[in-house]
C-alpha cells in the first residue's frame, strides 16, 4: 500500500504503542500506520538491550514520548501513564503488542508447562492488558480505542503454539469483557489476529517456517500479510469510520482462518 494514499484520519489523536522491539515488530507497523494517518505517538522500549533499536524508530516516527516499560517491573506501567498524563493530558488509542512465555514452557507441550511458566505467560501477555486498560480509561475522556494482538492459535489448535494458545484465548475473552465494561464510556476494544509474521517473538516458536508456509497455502489471496497490513487495519478501526465496531476478534490473515 502506498503510504501517500492514506488519509490523515487520525490527525491529533494521542496513541500509545507498547511492544516495539525493532523494525520487524507488529507494534512498529502499527506505530508507522498511525503516524501516517496523522496520530501523535508515544512508544516504549523494554530494556537497555532494546533501547538502541527502538529510539531510532521513535525519531523516525517523530514520537513525542519515548519511555521504558517492562510490565514485569513493579511501578513502570504506572510511571509511563504518569508521563502520558503530564505530557498529553489525555489518550485516544492504546496498542498492546507484547507477549512472553519462558522458552522451556513455550517449546514443550502444554502438559509439560510449569505453573510458574503459565502464570508468567498469562501475566505478561494477558493481565498486563487489563492493567493498561484500567490506567488508560480515565485518560480517554472523549472515548477511545484499545487493541491487543492475538493469533489463530487462540481459536484452533496450531501445532507448536503450545501454552500461548490458552493464553491468547484468555486475551480474546478479556477484550470481549473489557468492551462490555468500557463501552458506556465510549471506549472500544479489539482483539487483532494477524497471520504469522516474521517477528522476534515468533522466532521462539518451534517449526515457525512451517506455520508460515501453511498460512500462505491456506490464504484465499495466496499471500502472507505484513506488519503494515496489521497497522492500517488498526488505524481504520481506531478512526471514526469504525466508531460502532467493538468487542470482536479481527483477522488480518488474508482469509486463512476461514479455510479448514
């Protein structure tokens, strides 16, 4: 898609994107699409190792806020929202694009997943979205939109997706319940389910190349999606054109999810 053809449908909207790791991240695709559509950005970096990769992207996208965020570190999430409140005074969109499970729990079968590994995966990949929503809602005084990134493995068994299947299923249910609770405030909530993408997070999955080739084979359009496809889909859903869409799981996978 030609970025120049994108209308500035989000001009002046304040958008927090969590999860940019590098230029291949889904979160980066979302940030770039929202910026192309005119939004003002806040980005986060996970740790000092990630910071040198994220800060140049933040400069490229003219992000107005760039802060550290590891949701596993007590107080960092609250500190981030304090900065957003002080700098902007409001928030229009939140994009949650983070997930984690310990490698030994991710690469083994679900039967072998430890209780601690399961709890860690749920806390970082799912419950952190609830915590973010609670902090974001008071800043969305004029309504807003929350996004969480899921995957088809939440709905159907995908070999080697293992513990992340139940975790993403919980995340999608969380989006439905949050859409119900926050709807009266004009806040919409979407679970986004992209097809498989070559991201750093995906590299931890066993036989990921097989998942890619299978997705391409099944997709009616015969192509894999990319991070900008995901980003522009989210930008549309965040816009006034989609102001009565909420609570569902939106598939951005070339139609692969409809094929048995």
